[in-house]
């Protein structure tokens, strides 16, 4: 109903605009055409006045007035106009047959015509009433100085001219109505096509509200509506990804919770029923303890992500030496490094690099990135950690490994919550898939960026920025 209402409103405005333009155009054309038509008839009468004057002069000189009467009759039939010849006193001395002999000897009643011809001017005027005819007339006075003659008055009824004009107006009205009808149909088609993307978006929105996130809007134009349809499709894709992330979240959390709980349940059951001998109980209790640490880290990570989503990450800003923080974290990972016979090569731009930020959260970022680099590197590999100063008063911290790298397909998802690519699942059986998501959220909370470069078979480099302290 809303779409129909939009089309109806647009069509009403469109029709009003068409009617206004049509009325204004018809009025202007009517005035212009009528004036032009009347001017054309006046010009023809004036031209005939020249011929009548020449014929009268010839008849006056030869005395053959009968031939003049015949010419006036022919002219009357050709021009559909009557002719009256008046003398200097304004008396009609000769007229064409349509006027009849009753007008002979009468004083011509239109003083304006007589005065104009008396001043040797060509005069035209219109009259709605006359003694010659019941119809409105057009009069043209043509001066003539032959003997006692004052001029020639040509009288034409405008009824025939009005009829011609009415025929023209009728034909024009039919043309306007045809164009108007075509414009209405074309306008309706155009508005319907213009509104169609909105109709499609409405239908797709209902599908998405019903849980079908695969629906998309067809982009038909490159204008603002096309941009809106494209943005709508981006939104639908984002909702689809969020829905997939939600399902993956439930599946991954269920898996990551089930695995340690199943392990703990099995070991504790074995301890209680005496399956595990006393001399091995301490070892299995240690495994259970490690699983509790794993669950604790998982729940802590979920809490961090939840706070990030609600923009509740609070920063305790301070100035600290990023180089010292990196060295501390290298020391923390010594057991894992020794286990895989690996080493970390640290390269610092300066002996001390003081930055501003939340030291604990930046330490968490470094730990997560180092942990990934160690986890996905081969035995006896080298990890490179480097700081670089920029001209924008920032420091770049990069952590590079020479492991298997990340596939092009997985690279755009590595910072998504609970995402773990297939190679990752094979290598990281205890990972929760939230480490890099936490890294991204912590850096965003600082107003900084974290980026990644990776080539399959050559390794991966993570780079994040920090603001130098003043």
C-alpha cells in the first residue's frame, strides 16, 4: 500500500504539472496563432486594396464602372469580403453585391476608418456589431485619392475566421490529449520502475526478517536508488555473515567447552573409581588443572569480546616502554620456545620507545600474536619482532613468523570471532578462535590499527600501531 501511495502521490504531482504546462502552452499558442492569423488576413485585405485602387483608377479614367462592379463581385467571392467605396464626405458611392444597394448613399458609420483614410493612412479595426451583418466583422480602410473618392473599405465577417480557429483549437486539443495520455502512461511506467527497487527492498527485508539472509536486491540503475540497493545488499550480506558467525559461535563454544569438560569428567571419574593408580594421580590432576585454566581463558576471552561489542572496553592509559614489554613477553614464552627449539629475534628502532596506551591490554595483544606465531611455526624456526618509527609520531610493531601462512580465502576472516580455518584446526586443537578478535578490538579501543600480511608457504606478519608518548 505504501508503494502504491508513493506512485499515486507522484502521479498526482506529475498530472498537475502536465495540466498546468498544457493550459499555459495552449493559452500562449492560442493568442499567438490568433494574432498571426488575423494579421495574415489583414495583410491580404490590404494587398487587395492596392489592386482595387488600381482598378478604380482605370475605371474612373475610362468610365467603364460596370467592369469595376464585376471585379468587386469576383473579389467578394475570392476574399469572402465585401467592399465599399466612400467619397470625401464619407458617403458610400459604390459597394459589392453582398452589401446590397441599400447602403448606397449612406454615410459610413465608422468614423475611425474615415478619419484614418482622410489622413492617408491604412486603418484596421474589429467590431462586434454592424449594420452589414449580424456577425463580428474585420474592417480595413485603404486611402484612395481619385477625384472625390476618399478610400476603400473592405469588410470581412470574422465568423468564418473564428470557425477556422475553432477547428485548429479542436485539432490542437486532440493532439494535446493524445500526448497527455501518452505522457501519463510513460510517467506511470517511469515512476513504477523508479519505485521498483524500494518494492524489492521491502520484499527482501521481509524475507530477511523471516530468517532468509540469502536474498538480494537486483541493482537496476546507477543513481541514488542503485546506491541504496547496493548498500542494502551489503547490509544483507553483513547480516548473513553475522548469522553465520552466531551459528559458528554456538558450535565453536560448544565444542571448546565440551572438550575440556569431557576430559575433566573422564579423569575425575577414573580418579574416583580407582582406575588411575595413586602414583599417577598427581599427573592427571595436573591435566585437569590445565583444562580449568583453558576454560578460564575461554570465558575471559568471551567476556572481553562482549565488552568490546557493547563498547565497554575501559582503558587505563599510561606511558610505558614498548621494548621492555616485548622483552617481558618473550621471557613468558621461553618454555614453549624451548620445547620447539625456537628463538625470537627482537629488533628495536631505539633503545627505549615510550608509547601511550593501556599497558595490560597491549601486553595481551603482544601475547596473542606471539602465541600464534609460535603455534604455527615449525620446529627450530625463528620469529622476528621489530619496532619501526614513523613520521606521524607513531611506532609500528610487527611480529613475523615463517610458518605455513594463511590462505587467501581465510585472510579476510582471521579477525572474526571464533573463526578458525581448516589448517588452523589441525594445528591448534586447543585454540578458541577469539585471540585475533581480541587483538583487533583492543587496538580499535586505542584508536589504532592492526593489519596482516601472509603468503602461503612463506609465513605471516601482523603489524599494529601505537601512539608515541609526548
